[in-house]
C-alpha cells in the first residue's frame, strides 16, 4: 500500500514540477514583471528523474532452481535534487533519492518486505535530505551521510536534524537522529534478520582553512534501543558506542602534507550484559557493562605531492577493541603501513604507480599474529605514437599460525599483467590493436599436511578497435582466452565479443549494441554456452530532457557438469528512465 | 597448632559430608568464543550441573568459587565470593543447571595484570590455553563443598577474512571482467573446528549511492556460498554500462565475504557489524581504457 502511494505521489510530484518548469510565462502584466524580478533573484538548478528497472528469469527444465534471480523483478527509482538559490548567500538544496521496493540483503534491513513509514525513510536505499544554507550556517535535515573523519563516523546515513556552522575559520557541527529503526526478527522464509533501533549523535568542533589546515575534535555516539524489536534479532546484540577523535591535517608549501588522527572508542558489545564496576565508565556518555571495551586507534600520513612525483607514507593502527558505530564494517586489531609513489617521467610518457606495505593482524596476540604483504606496481610507457606498454604486478601474501593445527596458514597471490597497444593511423581510419596477457598464481598451504597447492590462471585478450575519422560509427572486437588450473579442476573459457556504437537522429540519439559469446568447459564435461546481448539508447528529447534505456539479455546453457544435464536459463533486464536537468539562470 | 589441626579436620569432615550431599559436573567447550562476555549468550559454552538433596550439612545454599589459570597453574582471575550470587539446591532433588553467567559472572571476576588490561581493551584474553576451575562453597565462610573440577580450553580471537583480489579500488578491464573475475580472500583464523562457508556477495553501486549504502540496500549480483575454499571465479554474465560521458563515473561494485559456521551462523557475532562480514572493498570496471575516469562516487 505504502509502495503504491509512494510511486503514485512521486510520479505526480515529478510530473507537476516538470510541467511547472516547462511552462513559459507570458510577460505582459505587472504581475509577471514582479514574477520575473523574483525569478531573477531565485535560481533553481538540478536534476530530477524517474527510472524503471525490470528483470526476468526463465529457467529450464521447469522446476529447476539451480540459478537464482539476482535483481528485483520490478523497481522504480526516483531522484529529485534541485538547489533553490534565493540570493548570493541563501540556498536550499534538496537531495531526494528513493526506491519503491526494498531490496536489502545485508545490514539491518536485510529481508524486510513491508516496511513501516519510519522504516522506509530510514532505509539506506532511500535518502530525503534538505540542507538550507545561509552564508556560513547550514541546517541539516533528513538523511545525511556525514563524514567527520576516518576513525569517527562516515559510512552511515542518519535521518535527523543538525547543523554545520563555519564562522570564519571555525567549525561547529552537530547532528542527531536515527540510523536504523527497530525491525522484528522473522524466522521466514524469507528470513528477516531483524535490528534494534539505533539513535546517533555526532559533533565536531575545530578550525579549518581549506587547503591549508584542519584541526578538529570529533565525537560520535550510537545507542541501540533493546526493546525496539520483538521478537529481537537472534544473532545481533543491542550495542552502544562512543568514539572521541582528534584530527589534524596540515598542507605545507611545495606539496608537503601531514595528516594525523588519534581516537579512543568505548564500546559496549551487548547492552544486555550486566553493569560492571570493574570497568571504567565514560559517564555521562556511556556506562560500562561487562562487555564494554575501551581501545585506541590512530593513523598518520606524511608525504609530498608534486607534478611529476608523489611520495607518501601511511601508517594505520586499530586496536583490537576499537569499534565505532560510524564504520560498522571496520576490521580492528591491525597495523597497516604502506609506502606509495607515483612518478611521471620522459615528458609524461612514462607513468609509474607503486605501493609497498604490510598489514599485521591480531597485533595483540602474538601467537596468532597474521602478516599480509602488499605490493602493487603499474608501469605505463608510451614509447611512440603507435606503441605503448603497460605492465602491472600485484602481490598479496598472508601468513599466520593456525591455532591447534600442525601447519600455519600461508596464502600467496601473485599477478603479472603485460599489455602492449599498437595504433596505426590511416587517412580515414585509426586502427588500435591491444594485446593483454595476465598470469595469476595463487598458492595455498594445507594446515594439516603442509602441502601447498597452486592455482594458476592465464588470461589473454586481443582487442581491435577501428576508429573511422569520417563516419559516426565506432565498432570494437575482442577475443579472450581464460584458463584456470587447480588440482581436480580445469576451467577453460573462450569469449568472442563485438560492439558497435553510433549516433543517430541528428546526433540526438546515441546507440550502442554489444554481442558476446562464451564457450566454457569444466574438466572433461561437455561445454557450456553463454550468449549475452545488450543495447543502450540515449535519446536527448529536448535540451534538458533525456531518455536513457538499457536492454540486456543473457542466455546460459550448461553442459553435463550439473544435474539436470542441459539445464539453461534466460535473463532479461531493462532499465529505462527520464532525466530532466534544469537551471533557471541558463534558461533566460 | 592444635587449633589449626582441629580446624583442618573440621573442614575436612564438613567437606566430606557435603560432598556426599552435593555432586556437580563441569562441562566446558574446548574452544569457546574469545569474547568472554559472549559466553553468557551461548548455553553450550559452559555448564555446571549441581545435584544434591536439600537438608545436607552446611545448608541448601552455596556459591561457586571460580578461577581461571594458565597452563602452568598461575591464577589470572578469580571470583569475588563476597559479591557472587547465592544458589539454592533444588527442593525436589532435581539437578540445578548453572551457565556461564552464573559460574563466571564477569562483573564479579577479578582479573590480574596483563589479562585485566587485555580484557578491558579487547574483551578477550590473549590467545592460548587456559584452565577454568570451579567448586561449590558454603555461602558464609566459603568452605569447599567438594573437590575442585577443572577443564582446559583454548582461546583464540577469530579473525575474519581479509579481501585480497580484486584489491581495493582496483580498475578491471571490462573485456576481461565480462568473462571472468577472480575473487580471493584470506581464510578465517584460527582454523575452525568445522569447515567455514564463505558467502561471497557483490553489489552494484548506483551513481547516487555510496559504496556501503549500496551494500546495505541493493540485491547482490552475486550471492554464492563457497565451502572451505578461498577463491572463486565468477562469470558475471553482465553487460557493463558504457563509460558515462556526463558523470565520468565508472561502473562500481562493492564486495564482501560473510563467514558462516556449520550451523550457518556468523563465525563471530561480536565483532564489527555482528554479521561475520569482512570489511568490504570496491572495484571498478573500465569499459574504455582510453578514457580517464573519475573513480570516486
């Protein structure tokens, strides 16, 4: 019911506003003159649109469910993001982005199908933000994704109210609201994981001069309401956490920079655990339970940025008990250090980007300390107008003891890629030929036997792109060969693909079509077949109104590697939508 | 000296008499959750079964004296008996079942030295082997009501996988990516008693979304469970949208691994989001290598 109402009301809202903007105002009466004058002061710019997404899946033989749908059958998305500028100092931006059907699979809203109004507006798939701003004062209303710093808050959208004040070089920020509503656990199917209602508070006080320095004290708190879900989630605990951080950025002359942040978190992992006199509380902000932890984190980046050379060192430490509500997926208990560089040489014809570092996990527990080596290199050289070469190498190594087993864990991943590109220029056509070869090796040690198994992958791609200088068509063709070999399994894939893009209808329409066929083989089973076709049509209906459509279909037929033999499926997808861009200032 | 001997004899007699009245059995999981506060949420972690007939010498009430030791016998934690709860024998003679919160109430356990610091900062003890010992005692003078029972256990903080490939913000060539994308991650550490199921999920990040917002909102394009392996080759069977001339944004994806135990529950429910999900990372697919795209969303 809510969904229908939202779709209907939003559709009419979009149409109404679109019509209003599209209307021309007769300029004969005094009233219209007044309107014109007001219009001169009021400038409205932004976009709004509506997009429909459809998905279809047909599986054979009937009743076979070996392939699952991966998009919602139907979805309608709306965006409405105008900025009303009343004067030089007063603006009112809107940020409304929302969808009609909930499709949450991870996080607090996972599995929810019939949300209440409160759940709808706080669902991360929807944003309803309004940020009126007068000179240095901004009021923040509705959904806001506020990033205060790397260690305090930044990944979570909160629906609420707050402000961002920046008089001269000072910063005063505060925001409070709800990042998730209480959601009851449902055993299903479909299962709804459930969540506790979470209230959030955040504040920042500091001083900043853009491009010069930033010095700020951050505070972020979140607290779950344990009674907000009935039945409560089975595996999620009601939590409370607070983080206080001090951040300092300094940008010096000649490209030198220094960035540092130190933070302390006090986090209760389970509010249902008893209060504990043995653990220090941070009253009045948080009272300690037996599951309350207090730990620290810090990061430091120092370096120099230049036209032809960047060099920087980054160190990040997250204590084992460091946890913040603002970054729910942060993996703590680690120490990272990396050296990054970028070099431009040979009159910008050579470009090298490299990083080298190590990540240490389980820093506190030396018995199970895990080390991960990280090395990346990308080296591009334009030897001549007709020949360039790109080489890249990545190495990730992971090593740790494995607990009670006789051998430790050791996984090493190595990737080497070589990509030469040749360009031949003719009178009417430019030929681009690109060859790419990638060798990927992944070694894994068995913790019981100590034996290492190697997983080797070879990928080769040949791409040909002719560019016609006097025609409006741009085709491209490619051939790919992929071979993966691991004890017990060999996968071979061969792909042919062709694409064509062109303009039509006096350059108002942009078309692109692609066809791709892949022949796959697993061990000695019969080959499987995959055919993908897609088409893009972007049509500029007027100067401001565009209609974009993307159609795709995917047919896959298994060999005899699964039961039932010859099983197959067809996926179809459609995404079509109108976008209206407006700017009353430019309209005149 | 005489007094001391007579007191010792008296204690022995009472203890022997009580031992006949109260019987108990301590059951402890050999590899319980590293987060000690989590023990109370899981019935299978620790159980003390107390049986006895009411009216036994010493009364029907008792407390539990609990100690945690290292393997060399050093006591690192002990229950503050002045504060621990009092239990009463079941009047019907049926066994009384005490769980972790009763036997080892963390709010009344006194930890020492580095173990105290570790517990306050991480909620865990340093990884290693420990011994937990428990026995019922009288409620006033804490005279033992039977022999101490001890059980060994191994504590190790569970580390979720680290995502290795595609690495964070890697730009993949669309020609290769549309045929196959290789995903690699590190295994759960330490090795779990039963093989871990790794649930790999890949989400498309729409132009109006931040990566984590997409992960929390969208239906995954890939949602596959892989048993005990740390690599997966995905044939996306997707047509990636072409390079957007206006927004100059590349098709963006965010991926993560959810680690599940044999019962299909997250291997750790106390770290991060509580869903056993590794820190997600993003990758891009570049349909046109000749364009210089804007990576950020």
